[in-house]
């Protein structure tokens, strides 16, 4: 018989070698709002930095995702210094974005001054493991603009394989990547899982429904 996670279990803190990943709550909003006003942070995801009203809307949506799905944004802090480093998230993709209605997306956003240190990869792997282990999500989607080579590299290191390209309504082209739970389970040691351990299907069976 399957064991249901308690609310406390679902919202427990995840710690990696360098990072403390806290379930999203109101204490994270002010840092999130400042973070999303940085044009370097939003360069590949929005036409302009996030103003206060849409930041509040996104924050409230993140709280709601935790209530509905039992997963969502996690604030990212450096264990050694306590510095805010951004956030990582599991979230429903929704229709019209090159994926299916039921798809869950992995996203990661790191303080620009700390780019290139492997922080996004460390957080992405932790979130991927949470999705496959605690949440039982059968597969994850990762999306990035074609010019965002660094983000595509993070997805590869987290075991994702590129499926295809998709053009959004505004003409922006994104890469759709996928990682599947059954491939993740087949690797012998979660600590040693790398992109070379994964061999998802080529993607011909993947069909967008949204």
C-alpha cells in the first residue's frame, strides 16, 4: 500500500552539498521581487524585468501550486553563507508552450554573479530527484530558448535529452527537453547519475495536447 506524504514531509527542506532549498512561502517574496527586477535574470524568459504586480501574482501562484500539487518553487540559499541564490521549481507547464497538458517542468534561476559555478545544475538535480522520488512524476520537461546554451547544458547534466524545437506565439524558438523516471530508476546510484546514464526514447511518441 502506498504511503501518503504528510504536509510536513512534502514541505521539508532539501539540502545538497552547497545549497539549502526551502519550500516557497511569504518570507521569500521580497528577495524574489528584487531578483526578478534584474534584467540579466529575466533575459531569456521575459521581454522585460518583472514589476511588483506580476511578481505578486507569480508569488501567489507558487503558493497555490504547493497547495494543489504538493510541489512548486523552492528558494535557493547557500549553506555556507546564507546568501539568496535564486530559486528552482517544479511547475505544471500549461497549454500552448510546446508540451502536453499534464507535463511538469523543471526550472532554475540563479543569481547572475554566481553563474558558472554549477549551482543551477546542483539545484536542478535535487529538484529532479524530488520529482521522481517523492512526487512520483513519470517524466519532466525542461524548456530553454535556443540561444540559452548554458541552460541547455544544465538540462543535459541533469539527464535530460532534447526532443524538439517549438516556436512560441511571439516567434521565440525554444528547445523542449525531457527526462523520464523509469530511466532515472534504472541507474544504480542517484549520486552518480549523469547525462550519459540516461537513454530516453527518441521523442517520436511525444505529442503536445495543450
